[in-house]
C-alpha cells in the first residue's frame, strides 16, 4: 500500500476517533454537571450581557468573562458549588481555570449552555 492510499484511508478513521473522544468527554462533563446541580450551585453564565439577555439557563447569573477577574478578587466562599457555562464552552473553560487559580475548589465547567441539564 502506498503512502497516499494509507493517508486517505487513515483520515476518516482519525476523524471518527476524534468524534467519539469528544462525545465521551462531553458525556463525562454532563455527568459532572448533573451531579453538581444536586448541590444547589451558583450557576454562572460567562457570556456577554446581550447573549445572556437573549437566552440563559434558569437561575443563572451573568458574570461576563472579561470582567470575571474583578469578581474573583472579592472574598467569597471558595467551597460553594459553582457551575460555569457559555455558548460553545471556550469561555467556560477559561472561567473554570480562573476560578481554580483563585482557590475555588468546587467548580464544574459545564461547557456549552446546551450541556446544561433540562430545567423541567
């Protein structure tokens, strides 16, 4: 088998592998989020105020990512359960890291708003 044939045969396999990895990772994230939701956490939406106004999870508060560092300087309960989310998961990942760096120990990155458990 020549290199070109091997390359073209391997690409679909690699894409499939990435797809299943992401599904698995997303499933673990959703499980952690559901477990944390049983602890009555503070739910934080780190999107912009306009995005929050358009749609948000019931009971969530809006702490836009660009201003989150200001809120983390204020003393608070570092053990309080917190769930962070955004639109795609990128900003939630950054917020999760910021909370952890500030000493918060009970934080879950839900990723996307679509990963939040149904509120019904």
